C-alpha cells in the first residue's frame, strides 16, 4: 500500500459544479466534521464530544444552502443573458455549469510492464505507439484469395460531383 501511495499519491476529488467555487470553505467544514466524528468514535461514552459533534452537524447542513446560493446566482446570470439575447454567453455559462472542467489522465505501464508513465506527453506517446502497432499489423489474409474475387467494372458516373440541382 505504501508503494502505491508513493507512486500514485492520493486522489483528490475534482468537483465539477458548485463545490469548486466554494472548495476551501467546504473543505474546512468537512475536516472539522471528520475530526469531531473521529473523536466521538474514539470515546463513544463522552457526552461532551457527542454534543460538539451534534452541534457541528447543524453547521454541515449549511452545504445545501451554499449550493442553492450558487445555483441561484447562475440562474440570474443566465436570465440576464437571455433578456439581452446574448446567446453565446448563455451557452458558455450553461456549459460551465454542466460540463466537466477537468480531464484526468490515468497512468499507464510501458509495454514490458517495468515503468509506470504518469506525465501527459508520455501517456499520449505510449498510446500513439500502441495504436500504430495495432493499425500496422501484417495482413493475415491470403493475397491469392483476394486475386480470385470477381472484379466488377468501374462506374464512371459516380466520379461526377453532385450539384445543388441534382441534390433537390
């Protein structure tokens, strides 16, 4: 397990919506909640720790309120763009809210399995090599069978470029 942590590190969650803009505040609330919950689990008979944890649970309930505020501000922004017929800004805002903001690259091993490649350029070059190797394989088909296939005459009318009159 230690080797995996040293090699890959810990995964951090990449929030793609409202949490991203409030990440520091949310992380602070969640770290505090986790610490109080762990203390409560270490000493389950402590009434004081239970009350502190229950008090903090009410603070964690602020997270949905933060999400509502974020969604409302985006809705107002989109409505303002709609009122001014700013179609491109509407598209960009909706895309920013709904589409992923980050793309992750997963580490890959080299073909011999000895090296783990983690950088983007190395991963992409590894995939290029793999796909080139896959596409440039020797053709397993016997050429004499291909030569025996019936050759049909070429239809020269198919070479004519279609015009708008023909397409109607």
